[in-house]
């Protein structure tokens, strides 16, 4: 079977992208990242992609904060098709995925979220977990559909919440779990294991 061709979309630091690329280089994930794209031209994820010598792309500027413009999303679909992408992987991508992207990659878009979904959907998952006083939270790899953080769950890993946690300290612990869970969950997904 040929290697799955992945596009990574991210808006931030790109630590999950790095974890995936390292898993590929260490043969823990049988896939190939063929494009790293960001909605933010200055996002560190693009610099990290350059360090690995991977093709990069900046998405068209959008008048909306939470989503791409319809033209921007159409241009993204065309770029993904040009690169013959099999799977679109969201790794800290801060825009809501809309049509025509959802339609072009049905059940082929995967996201990682810093909570045990369906708990704490949306942008402030860490703050919500602390405000709720839960003893345990974690991270979830899930399919992306039209409902934000609402698609079918693929895999989860639990993380303890400590009494003196801040959103930042909790995020560090969750990210350690994310960097294990994401490559392992994708490998299972691609091999059907
Ligand atoms: C991760 O914690 C992920 O769960 C959330 O955004 C963060 C991205 O971090 N969706 P990074 O850019 O991969 O370091």
C-alpha cells in the first residue's frame, strides 16, 4: 500500500506537526507530509516545516477571524488536490473548517483537541477544565465535521489535573500526551489496526 499523503494545517507553534514528522522519520508513522499550510504567515509552524525542508503555503488572508473566506477555502481545496493529499491533519489550526473543504475530504480531516471530548469543546478547553474543577482531562484525536469539535472520536489520552495547575502548566502536560497520541492514532487509522 502506498504511503498516505498528508497536509498539515496549523496556526501556531507546530509542536504536534513536529511530533508527527519525527514519528514519520522514526518509522512509527507510515505516511508522508507533503504540505504544511497556515492561515498566519508568521506562524512558527511554517518555520519548523522549513527546517524539515517541507513545502509550505500560506492561506489567503480572510476578513473573518474564525474561518477562511469562501475563496480562501476554495483555493485551499485546489492546493490540496494539486498535492494529491489523502488526509488533512489539523494541528493547532484556529479556523473552523467549512465547505467546500469538508465536502472535498469527507471523513479525511482529523483534528487534535486539548480535552476529553465531548467535554470542553471550543477555544478555551484548558480554562474550562480548570473552572469545572475536574481531576482529569486529556486530549482527543477526532474526525472533523460541520460541528466544531463534534466529529467521531478516534482516540483519547487522559491527563491528571493538579491542584496548582494554571492553563499553561496543564497545557504542557496535555501536549506531552498529544505528541504520543497523535502519531499513534494516525498510524492505527491508516493501517486499520
Ligand atoms: C494543541 O494543544 C492542540 O490540541 C490545539 O492547539 C494546540 C496546538 O499546539 N488544537 P501546537 O501548535 O501543535 O504546538
